[in-house]
C-alpha cells in the first residue's frame, strides 16, 4: 500500500438511519470553513442525496472513482456508489440497508489498502441491523482486521481512543464484564502493548512512547488480597515488556490513573475492559474524541460515538468527533 497526500480520504457512509451520513454531509457543506482535505464517500448516492435534501443542504454529487475524487471535491461531493435499497428513514434501522452498509465498509477498506485512498474514516454502524446481512463480528475494529488479513494472517488490531494528548486503549473490548478476567492474559497484554508502542512511534511521531497499564481489580489487587490477576498476570507481562525495552508501568490503580495530570504523563493508557477505557475519555471529551484502530496496514479513524438515532435527520448534534476523525486521518497520512 502506498499512501500519498494527493489521494483522498475514504469515508464509509455508516448506518443510514443514524447520524453518520448527516455529519458527513454537513461537514462537506462547510468544507471551506473547516479547511477539510479531499474525501470520497463510499455509499449509496440516492440515499445520500435524499438525506441532503432532508437536511436542507445544497450539495451537488458526483459519482467518481477515488483517483478522481480530489479534483472533484471543490465543486461536488465525490461518491463511490454502492448499490442497494437504502431507505431515508432517520431513526428507523432497516434490514434492507444492511448489505449496502457492509459493502460500503468493504469498498472503502479496499480502496485504502490499494492506495487510491490514503486513509479510512468510518461512520458509526448499528450492528443489529447488519446481522441479517451476514455480519458476524463484534464490531468495526474486528471486521476491519479481517478485511486487512494477508496470507490468512489477521493483524492484531487495537482500539485506541484519542483526544489531544490523552489516549486510552481497552485490552478487551466487547466482552461481558463477568468474562473479562479470563480474557486478560499476559500474551494479549504484550501483543497489545507492542502494537501501541509501534504505531505511536511510526504514525504519531512519538520517539519513545510511555505507556501505563491500569489494574483490573480495585487498588490493582493490593498484592493479591483483592484478586490475583494484577499480581500473577499483568505484572509479569509488564516486567517482560520492560526487559524488552518498552517504557511501560503498571499495573496502576485505575481510580487514580485517569486523574488528568497523571494521565497526561503517559502517551497511552492500556485499560483492562471497555468501560474502564471509555468512561474517562468520554467524560473529558464526549463530542471530540476519536477512535483510532492501531495494528492495521492502513490508517483508520472514526468518531467516538454511536448512531444517535434520536438526532438523525434533524441537522442537530455535534460534528466535532467526525471532524476530529477526518483531521487525525489527514494528519497521520499527510507526510506518507
């Protein structure tokens, strides 16, 4: 894959009944105000035009290939069209659109892998609406990793949430809380830390990333008196990573680790489970954080929020997270 700053960013349309398409269209309408880089939307043109009319946006559309998107961007929104029945019914997820949503992700990923797009930004999906169309993955992150598999090997992908200098990555993602301890293994922690350290160096330009690992149990287990996982699983993995040259500390009690001055002293915190990671970042930056997938051969970002069915089609809701996702994708590939 050969990223180039002259190629557009590919944006998948996301769940049609949600707010993702609205944000893409609103940002395109304000592209000059935000000084946005050229992007191409991978999705159903008829649906996107209908949603633009609903929002009262005067936008022209052009069906085009990614390699022509940059020159088209100033006058029309470039669309890589995806066939399918995609109703414009905000807030009402439909089984009809599932195949088109999946194909949008597939095509956007393919164009990024082959270099005709230089980064991928994904609008939020509604997984329940995709299952009848054959979607079998816990979420976007796992699905994108499967699409990026090479020679039968699926890359170890890591979900990282970022806002300015605050970054956090959950070690386990869509795992029921009762099952988390069994999923927290030394191998998973080592593999995850190595991916984070590598991408912070090579993509974010941090020469020597400093990582912290949150404890699983209250007070990081207090030497085994409140659960043994921190002592027997997490600590040995951290020591092994230190011996292999990583700047990493832990396990650290999570209730004090996310105090902002302490959090900012690390380039990324590895949390043990979904909410342990997402609650602090959403508390600090609910409308501005970005979901970044590390470990893939492509750059992929996404707004750190869901489909917001209640706001879809209204023209309301903050564009900040989608805007931040586009800007971060641009920044991470601008010098590629």
